């Protein structure tokens, strides 16, 4: 009996050589799983930096999040996905991202590795926000406002300038121009407006804290 079980377990191990355990990042409640250990290390380094920025602006990572780096399965044009309520993020691997990213987009001036890093930050912002209450009942555009702004905020100044080159930062963006309709139909326009709108506030981080707390919303409240 014992021998049979040992063989069975042994054969399972042999037949699944690619299965690896999730890698627990140091100092942040993040686990990651990628085909390449170097990518896992990169995800952890980014998560560590992102956690500080997120916490400073009202989005502490309070629940453990798993980040799976995948090569397919996210759907057309999707480079990262946060599964609401599941503390699970899926992100396209840098290799796959290189092939699949759009040539013309708000982030097309960024090198693929740095774009990948910024997507990690974007999705971690969603995860942190998901752990907070949503007082208005709908927090779709509000969550994207936080995610895109944290994504752009996390860039180096050179990369941020490259992104901002295609945004009209001088035009005053009204609050209701940042909404779910523009998010669905023109996500890049939503992100550009969100960044310009945030930069027109007196204190960006303080404003993000208010948004995270639900003091202001970019979604229509449920009747
Ligand atoms: Zn998003």
C-alpha cells in the first residue's frame, strides 16, 4: 500500500516538471508565479516600491495578493487583469507583452519592461482598492482613476514626460469628464484625463486618499 502510494506520488512529480510553487515576496503581502524566476524577482521588486507609494496615498495592501504572470488567456487587448474579490492578478509576461502591446497608445513610448512594471502597479492599485468599502455601490471608474494615476505616478520622470507628451495638461478637466463611458470606449482618453485632472488638484496624494476613502466618486451612485 505504502509503496503504491509512493510510486503514485513519484510519478505525479515526474509528470509535472513545470509546476513551481508561488514565490513569496519579502516585506509585502504579495506572492507571484511566473515561468521565469527572474520575472518573479522583478514583480517582487516592483510590488515593494508600489506598496509604499500606494500606502502613502491611501491604498495600503492589507490582503495577500497573488500575481500570476501568464502568456495567454487574458483576452483581446488585455495586458493585465485583477479578479475582483479573489485577490488575484494576472499579467501578460514581458515577452508576450512585447508582441501584443498596441503600437499607438498612451504608454507606447515606454520600453516593454517598464510598461510591464507599470501594469503591475496598476493592478496592485485595483487590489488595494478592492479591500476598501465602496460607499456609492459602484466603483468602476473610481478604481480605474486610482489605478491609472498610480501607474503613471510610478514611472521615472523621463518615462512620465514621455507619457505626458501626448496629454494636454493645460486644459482644465471637469470632474464629470472622467466617467465610466469614456473608460469603456476610450480607455487611453480616460487615463489621460485622469492624470491631467489629478495634476490640477492642489495635493495629488491627498486627493487620491480622499478618492480611496470614497469621499468623491467618478461613478454614478446607485438610486
Ligand atoms: Zn484597470
